[in-house]
C-alpha cells in the first residue's frame, strides 16, 4: 500500500456524483472544503449545496472557489428538521459531515453535543426519507468504538441511527451508510502541528510513550468517501485499512533533538484506538482495501457484496496493525502542515 495516498484519484467522474445534486452538511469544515474541491475539479456535479451555520466561512469558501456557479450556500443547523427538509429537497446525494468534535468541549457541553451529533443524525435521516434521497453517507470516527468520552458515545449513537434509518425507509428510495476512519493528519488538535510548534521551544509534551493511532490524510478520506458512495447498498459501516503510527515515532521524525516530557494521558483519551471490534467482526467482511460491517439487525431487504470472512476474535486496532508508518512517511505527511499559532 502507498501510505501517502489511500488510492489513486479517479480519472473519470464518479457515476454517483456526475450530473447529481450533492448536499454536504458541515460543508465549510476541513473535510467539506476538501470534498467540494474534489467534486468541482473532477466529478462534474450538477449542483453542490453547502449546508452549515457559519456565514463567514461560507463567504470565505465562496471566494475560495471563485464563485463557482454550481455552488449553493445554505445557512442552517442540523438541529432543525424543518430547515434540513427544505435543504435536501431534490438532492441525489448527502454527505453528513456536521458534528461537534472537540472532546473537552463535548464533555463540558453534553446537551449541545447530543443535540448536534445525535438529534442531528436523526433529523438528517428523517429529511432524507421525506425527500427520497437515494444515497446518504455519514462520517464517523474510531472514537465511536468502545467509547470512553461523550463525543465517541454520540458518534456511536449516530452510527446506529444512520444504519437503522434504512428500516424507516422501507417505502422510500433513501439508503443510508456510514464511513468510520481514524485521525486525520493535521486536523485541529492534531499532534503534528502541536509538535511543530513545540519544536521551536526545544521540548515536546508526550501523553503516553506507548500510544498508537491510525492515520489518514484528508485526500485519502475524500477518496474513501467517494469509493463508498459507489459501493454502498444501505446499512454498512465502511472501515478503511490504514497504517498505524507511534507517537514516539512522530516525535523522532519531526524533532529528534528535542527533549520529551511525558505528561500523562488526557481525560477521554485511549492509549490505542480500535476501528473494528471482535463482536463487529462476526458480521463484517474483508476486502482488499477496507472492511465492511454489516448491520446487526437488517430489517430491510438488501443484498450486500460478499467479501472475505474474518477469523474468530479478529480485532482491528492501532497497536496490532500489520502496516506502520516509517519516519520518512511521517515527515512526508507532516511537511505541508503548519504549526499551531
């Protein structure tokens, strides 16, 4: 596997996107911006609707894409079923990327996290069913697996709501699936921009010397979502096969001469992340570049593509991975990422 990319970019427009009306919730975020750019440059959508709460970010994005005529900017919150129903009317594809994601903020504001991440997912499913949207793909996180913080718990609920949304869609053409992946390189709160900033002081703070994580770049995440749009039947959770990295290796790759100060694991963190549990593996299939977790309770009629069977007790975790990032890989991934200000 080429660790710097998940797969080669599509050379022809995706049939799931070409000529279609696409709506992205949270469309002004990091993923949304990268996804919109890819659609406009390579996949020939009829219209791309950006659904988000921040008018300034929408203005900035409008300028970023030079007022592309295919873009529509819709102010709204996923907490509003009425607004979501209006916004998704006539859509062919929905990418659900809106969420409250910062672990400490979700812990301090639990009601807010539940309203956005859980009720927002419910509203999305209801709006898509009402408007017969054929393909709805939600973004999730490895934090949803055996969650130890509220953010992970809300994303676990969202996964269940989206998958089982297919049971509510029996009389509708709407179909729902989820993508679950690991930490995005360079995202807000990521260790790489933090280490780059700390390297200037000569001291790196490390939470746990044995900590490991799955890593995916923003481009790889976009590639995987586009692939899953084409593959989805309804109810699956798609998990990409990703390389792992050790936090110690990041420190060595980015700042080998700096002092390392161990400060202890932070509240709501795990030493290792899991993307597929032993229990999920019993109803999951393996493919060349990903796993598919099939719904535990498929109350709807659907035929899933058959992949390889996983062995009993299989667990896909960052510390038991077959593929690891080398220091050269880490340096190459970190090169375009700026230090935190």
